């Protein structure tokens, strides 16, 4: 294999020559390292149609450039929607695209993100190659945080369909309860993903019912169409 640690002299030289380091780790992440996974373990990157796409497009300079995370049409990115949110939980961060983009765009400066949720170790390796920590944690299990450790914003993009369908009625409230326990008073949840048309199987329908029962306000930029939903809500205390 062609794995190279960040401690390798050649890589250190590149990082030092292209400050700041937190950005150069993103710009010069190695595609070869993404394919380095323990034998016999699931390796999403090995079968991805375009593994390089997970690092972002390469500019003429040779740097990887993370693309801006997709939002529903007409809806600005999270940092614009929730400008006061400084402590953010990205629940289902995948390859840490959002933090990579925020860092590259110099928006991360005064924000703290906790990333968790990925398919397998190869996705977590993308985060690691970018110099971004990610935690392996189950949505149904309370987060191992101190009593006063709370977030201003909890966001989830592209993973809600995993708890929809036949299990929606039981799974969605369980997950929302876990996130609710680490959300500050008047904090926000922002969830977006494909969805079922049947209200009983729709994560969005079940989540809206849970929101109404738990003193959450549904925000006006929420939207839904057949097969897709974006739910934004604020905890009211």
C-alpha cells in the first residue's frame, strides 16, 4: 500500500509551506490513504464510484476544495440560518464535509463542531485525513457528555431515512429524545433527507408530532415534497 502518515517529512513540509495547518490538512489530504483500511473490514471508499469526490474538487493549484453542503432550494447554509449557533452537533457527519467546508471558507473560527455518524472506518478516515475528529456513536444511545455540555444547533442531513419506514413510530422519537437531552433552551434542530409518503412511515411526520408534544416550534423555512423533507425546529423553554 501507499499509506503515508501525517508525520512523514514530505507531508509535514507541504503543511508547513501552506499555512494554516488546519486548512492544508484539508487541501492536501491523500486519496491513497483513504483506501487504507483493515483487511476484511467494510470499506465504503474502496467501492465508492468517485472516492476522490469525497475530498472535494481539485483546484488548478492542486488543492482539494470541499464543496458547500447542499441545502434545500432557496435555503441558505446553516451558518446563515443560525448565526448565533457556536456549539454544533453534526449527527451523521459522514466524511466531515460540512466542517471541512466551513474551515476552508474561514467560517469555523469561532465555532465548535462535534461530528459523529459514518458508515465505516474508511469514511472516518476521510475526517482523520482532514484533521477533523469524528466519534463512533449510536444514535439511540445517550451521548457521553458532561451534564452542562449542550449544543446550540443539532443538524442531520441525509441519514434520517435510516430510522424511517416500518420503524419510524418508535425509532424517530427515541433519537430525537437523545438529541433533545443535549440541546440548549431555545436551541435548534435542522433535519433533512429523503422520506416516505405514508405519514406512518415518514420520519418528518413522526418528528413533527414529537415536536408538538415537546414544546418545539416548527420554523418557516421547513418544507416537504413527495419523497423529501426538511424540518427545522426550535426548542422553546
